[in-house]
C-alpha cells in the first residue's frame, strides 16, 4: 500500500467507506482541522429512495467539491486510505474532479 505524504501545500481529501455509507473530508494537516466534508447521509435525503451506491458516491464527490470551492480550495491530495481505487472510491474521486477539484 502506498503512503500519502502529508504536505503543508495542499489539503488532503480523505475517504472512509463502510458497507452502507461513504464519507469524505478535506483536512488541513498543518492545523489538523477539517475544512469541508460530505457524506451520503446528506446527499440521500435530497434523492429518490432507490439509487445505486456508486451513483451516490459520485454525488458525494460533487457535493464535496462544491463545498471546497466555496472555501477557496481547488487543489488537494487524494487519500483513499486502505481502499482500492475501484467502485465507490473511484466514483467519489471522479465526482470531485467533475465538481472542480484538482488532484
């Protein structure tokens, strides 16, 4: 597994995925503070009941990108943690890229 280097130049986009939910947050490692966050819990309440988990992960990525751009964050380092870049993690990354984040 590749380790993500902590940098003072770019905040880190960290992903947590469980069997049911997916969460993402942008963290400033220099100060240890969360700058923006999004989860499927917030996204699901605005959607019809039946959606695929991959679609919801994509929307979580877009939602996080909107919040990050509002906080004037454009470039981040993607930290997928222990999860493979596949399925919901990949969809979240693609949604964040479509929303305007660069990593």
